[in-house]
C-alpha cells in the first residue's frame, strides 16, 4: 500500500453512463472520456482501466481492456478493482458513523478501551486516540512494506488484538508517520465500540447500500470476471492461486476491492455530504473527515488550489493494482482512476491524464 501524499492487446471497451436524479450529460463528456481513456490505456500498455467522472447527480463511467495481459476476456460491470489504501477513507467514514451514533468519540483513547495492554505498551502510546490513528498522528510503526510483517509472531498474524499488542510494544515512529498498522488499531476500536468485528460492520453497511465488494485481490474470488494484478517489476500477471496477499489484520488499511460503479457511488456520497445533501453523515463530519486536519485528515489527504478551492485525494496500491481518487467539492466533481498494474511510468503519467480529463469534461 503506497502512501497517499508527497500513493499489443486486443482492445475491448465497455463505456457506461449512469444517469442519476434529474441531471443529464450530453454525449460530449461520454465521448471525451472514452477517447481520452483509451488513448491513455494504449499509450501506457495498461491491461484494464476503469475511470469515473463523478458529480452529485451523475456518474460517467469508462472501463476498457482485458482481465490480464494475454487474456481476451473483457471487463464487465461486475469487475472489481483493488482499492489499496483508498480503503482508509471507508474505514474513517465508518468510524464517524459510530461517532454520530455516540458509540465512540474521536478523542477516545485506545488504551481506555484496551486497558490490559497498558502495562506492555510503550509510554509514547498511552494517550493516543481514535483521531490520532485515523490521521497518522499516533507514531505507530508504518507496516507499509511486506518485509515488516515477517517479524510478527504467529499470534500477531492471527488476530487484530494480538497485532495491536505487538505493535504497541515497538518504539514510536517519527511524527506524522503514515501507518497501515495504525488503521488496524483504529478498526479494533470500532469493533469494541460497535460490538461487531470490522468485516461484519462493513458488510452490514455495504449490504444496506447495495454496494458490492470483496476482500483481497479480486481474481482470487473469480478469475473469469475480475482483473488480475500485475507485478510492477516485470509486468507479469498474478494468478489467483499466487500466495501474495495482505494479512487480514491490516485489511481496514488497504485490502478492499469494489466494482467501479459502486466505488463511484461512495465517492458521490462524499460529494453530496460535503454539500449537505447526504444523510449517512452530517455535513460537519464529512467536512472534518476531508479537511479538518492538513495535509492529512481522516482517510483523505488535502490541499488548496487558487482562491481556496478545496481538493481531497488518495492513492492506493498494494503493488499490483493502482487506484487514485480526487475530489473537487467546490467545483462539484470527483475523478477515479483505477488499473491493474502499478508500474512507475504509468503512475507518473496520471497527473497529466487527470488534467486532460478535467480540461475536457469540466464545464
């Protein structure tokens, strides 16, 4: 999972426009999106690409490519992409719902819920709160590289509570260290507050909203429907039986996969919430999640453009997929870009691609 701030194919194309509410897009945005996406995909040899232009009233979706290099199987509207660290925004969103229902507070201290860990925890962690964990202010070791997990004893690999006890014994990291482990501890707090394990809490919420998802790399669920990731070093696809996987204890930090349309609905819900038009969270909590702290709030990094126009964003990758999401709430739109490879030249090309999309589609 990357950090979020400074994270010759046979062509097939599936481009869909979802018209929600009363607003309608003319054909030009759809045609522009399709054209730009296919140019970008072919120029950078991306096996499968999914892009969404999101507004409060509309989703314009583009998917093109094949499930993996060498395949002729096209994407479908059920095809899921791995979100990587974009999962953090969803974890923080679930946390704020529990705050609104008064089951926990952002200033609730971790060790007030798990006092049995106080005697073994480093004193640097005695006062860390839910907000500290969600905003990467708790100085928890990062666990952003696979090698970090090799030192874990077996019990710390099996349960979030044992994992938390282990990492709280480690020396503190530098201030503002971006930490996947910190999100595992935040999820443990949500479990304690809700009386449900994290996975059940997310399932309950997503099922209510009719959003599809899976945990882990999606081709392990169905290799004939979902794209396969590709290794950045050699571009080879990761087969569904490959052993590479993230540990479930850190899944709340970056192991969710979703279809483009359903992830786009989540982003649309955030746009609506920032405009006080969604009832899952209050406008105040949506605003705080995105912009309450800078340069990283709760699951979202942020910055200001000219005239104080707000932007929130996140990158996510566990190495074999890449997901980038940008929200421009003061301009009323968001952009999602997902693909099933994460080579450096592809990622470096994203800024120009995103700017081209804005230039073509923002009116």
